[in-house]
């Protein structure tokens, strides 16, 4: 060791300097520990700190290239995280570290790898189940993370075999039953999906209806769909390479990020029913962009997303979930009367993705193709020496097209900017030759399905401009004129066309 002193703004700095050989290069390097008060005690402490620092530097370097130097569970865990986190998003890393904190309740970082046996793992997991009585999903997450850590060790020659291989520990029967019921509630049978579509079709913003259809027949995550732009679609294929980040953010702070994992980046062929839904949403986007220019408003937002809210912002999981909650409430109250069966399921944006998976598996498609279309990372890794071909994708598309044609009656909605346009369109069609129709305010409200208390000023400000925008392209010379009495009171509307 060498000792030196240096004058600094803080006073005299005392350095203890040592040298060591870099395990990778063989070259000599230096390490230094400093202190600012000269005393035998502090000098001895600095010498001990320097020895620890050199040991740490050498160990970290050796661990980086020599698997024999990874001897504890903590070192193996850190090696796994360092390799794994490069291919996933920060939020996914955060969630995994939460799981790792649970794992560390079972396996301490200082446990020697050579002492971790299947018998030890089984006893630890059994104790965990008895102590916490976890749901199967929680236990599954812990097992999955432990599996991945030990698999990493086997892959890189750190350990010869994984102690997880033969271990079987399950949650309590009560928790399994609860988990099964919760899981089943998220999966919709085709007749249940049809009922949900029907109610979504009646909502004011038709984009939610087409979004549900697209999610169910594409299998995309809602964040991936929110980040889908027109340029990502060539008429048959979509390029899935990004995701919208919106959690805990204001609308103006939304941003485009990478997909959940590397395996989520994919090129996807679409069945016709999803293509039609996407095309309708694209037409609406064009109309809204034009409407926003002609009728500017402080609440309007410009976005490249295909599926948008009434003010132009991308539809997010939060937006969609709120609407689905209202649809579910209506189904609980009216489903048996309207559709002949009792509603027992739970509607979520992610549930449509599960429905897509179920459709493909029920159609007999290989698991590799299903997981590839869904962008699942783990199955993609296990299939690393094979790939999905356009031919195999076409099988999935054919299967989804057949399911859509045989089991669903999806009513097409024209690409209106508002659902109310459809009612006016039908009135004009029924009176095509007259070239003119007058409706009282009450008749107009009834025709649009509005409450009699719905203010005329809202009709004029919110609904009429969108109807005009939609129908002037359908009927030459289309106009809506407001009929008024004395004192400017609205009494009805006159529709005219050539």
C-alpha cells in the first residue's frame, strides 16, 4: 500500500492507494480510499476499506466472465436480472423486483447454490403456502420467477441442473376455487361476446364498438392498439412495434414507448372482421381531423392513434374500462330479457385478448402460433430455433374468419363521427324522394334516442355539426336548418337534400 496527502478546498486529504491485477486484462490497476482526519484509527479503517474495495472489484470482474465465481443465490439472481432487464420495459422490471422481494423471503441471498436442492425448494414453498395462503396466481408468479433464475444458471453453466424441475406445490383448494371462478369470469363465450358487442354498438362513440371487435379478433394489448397509427397498417398486415404509456399521466403527457417485451414486436395478419373495424376507425379519424379544423375547441386533441375518444385523445385502458363497467351493469340488468341468458361475467379490456387466445386454441391452432400472435415472450424464447411463417399466420386468419362468419352477427356501423348520424341517415332513406323532412324538437329527440330533457343547445352545438359532416358526403346538398319560434326558441329541424 502507498500513502499520500493532497491539499484540497476541504482541507488535507489522506489517500491509501493499492494495486491489483485485472482478472480480464492481466494489467495492474489502482484503487484508492480517502479520509480527511489523520489518526491511526482512521488510517487502519481506510486500509481495511481498501482491501474490501479491491476484493469487490476483482470479484465483480470475475463473476462477469467466470460462472464458477457465482456461488450464492443472490449472485445468481443479480446475474439473471442484469441479463433479463435489457429486453423488457422498466415497469416490467419494477413488477419483477416486487416478485423477487417475495422470493427473497424464501431463498436468502447468502444461500449457497450447492446447498439448494429440490427438497429444500419444496419445503420452502410449502412453508410459504402455509404461512400466507396465497392465490394460485401469486404462487405461480413466485414459482415462475424462481424457474427463470435457475434456468438462467443452467443455461450459462453456473449450475448443472435446476432444483425447480420436480417440485410440485399448489395453493389451497379454497384459493384454487376462488381463482378459477375469477378466471372464468374474464373469459366470454361467443354468445356472451356477441351480447357485449351489441350493447357497445349503441354507445355514442362507435370507436369503442370497433375497438372491442378489433381486440377480440387481433389479440393485441390495449396499449399496443392505443399506439397503432394508420402508417402501421397496409390493408392486411399491422406492424406491432410500440405501446402507449399513459398510466398516472395527463393526456398531454402521453408518450409512445416500446412494446412490453422484445417478443411483442411482431407483424400480424388480420382476419377480415378486424380489418373492417380498423378501416371504419381510420375513416372516423380522418373525419374528426377535418371536424377539429372546422370547429376548433380547447378540449380537442390532435393524435395519430386510430382509435380515439370524442375529443381526439387515444382510447386507453382506463377510458375503455369505465365504459365496459357501464355496459356490464346494463347486461346484469337486462341480459336475460334481451338475449335469453343470465350475465355472470366481468368485462375488461384485457379480457378480449383472452377471448382471442381461446378462439384460436379451440380452432386447433398450434400453441406456438397462438403465443406468437399474442406476443408472449416466454413461449417465444422456448421456440427460439423455429419461426412463424406467413403460411402459419394464414391458418390463424382463416380460423378467425370462419369463427366470425359462423358464430357472430356483427352489425356494420358506417364510419360516422357520431352514432346519431345513423338515425338521420335512416330517416332520409325512408323519405328519399321527398327531398325534405321536418321534425319537431320532440320527434328529433325521439329519432335520436335522446331524453326529452336533452337541451336543444347541446343538440345544436354537439350533435348537428357531426351529422352535417357525415351526411354531406352521402347526400348532395344536405342541410339541417333549425326551426325557431319567437324569442329564438327552437321548435324543430328541417332536413333537406337534392
